[in-house]
């Protein structure tokens, strides 16, 4: 039990649609990161938010966007879904930069299937 | 995107055996982490390493941070059936954010 919850756990969308995935961080964690994990691969960093501001972005197109809210929740939005967006989407919450001695906790992920 | 190098993709061992996995990178990292992922779950942190040369244990697990800062290994001793899963290494370079770069993972199977 990591204290990080994601919803929904599974989702099926049609190509071209938009999707919003949600994450509730562990209380007190002001940093949330989102990762995409394709089948058979390791997680790939999408972006990070620290105190509701974007704090870094990976090599993902602008179709991938996010928000972080003051209540430790966050969203990942993906527009114009493509088949290759099918993956497990993970959020990880942690304390902010400068607390490198405390690591992130991952949620169980949302399995997105695009058909 | 960049991924760390983990091989082989799969390992099969007998219960009670020791197993060692390593992870290499072309870039240096300030922190090395080892995670285990079970089916349908997110990665769970096993060991974190913060200094080059550091050797850290967590029960039957031992991990080392390579002195070049470009590699790490994880050793599991006296394996048991619940060690089955996917083991990922991850590196972090301290900077503006705490982004993790992961390997592709090694799937470990343990035969009773």
C-alpha cells in the first residue's frame, strides 16, 4: 500500500478520442510524476509537477498534458489518441526537489487500450 | 527515450539459488534505484543507492552503486517463489527535477 491511487484502473478508448487519467498522491507529497510503460518496456518519464507548476518534461508530444491540484491530486490528459498510446500509465508522488533521500511511491497504474 | 541497459530479458533460477542482475548506462547518475513490479501493479522500491561505491542491503537483497556512476548491480540470495517478478533499475541525475530513467527490466522466474 503506497498511498498513491489511480483511476480508472482500466480504460478502452477509440483512436482520436481524448482521455483524462487521475492520480491521488500520498498526503504531504508536493511532487507528482507521470510515466508511460509500454508492454515489455520500462516506464518512460512524461512530465513532473511540483507545487502545481510543471517541473520537467520528457520526450512526449504536446498531446500529453497535465495538471496538479492543491489537494495532492493530479491529472494526465491525452488528446487525439493514437494506437501507440496503449500502455500502462503510472503516477508517482514524492517530496519536492532537494529531498533526494526520499523516493517516489508509484500507484498501481491505469491500463489504457486504444482501439 | 533513453533507457538503461538490462540483460538478459529473462532469468530462470531454482528456488534457493542466488541471482545477480546488473544495469549499465552511457550517462552518469547520482542515484541508482532498484524496483520490483508484479503483474497489474506499479513498481515498488527495493533499494536506493546515493553514493558511488555504496553497497546496501535489504534483507536478502544487496545492491551496489558502481564507482563510475554508470552502473549498478542487484543480488538476490536464497531465492524464494515470491521473488518472481520484473526487476527494473532506474537512475536519477540530481537537477531541477527528480526524473527517473528506467531499464527495460528483467523477468525473474523461480522454479520450486
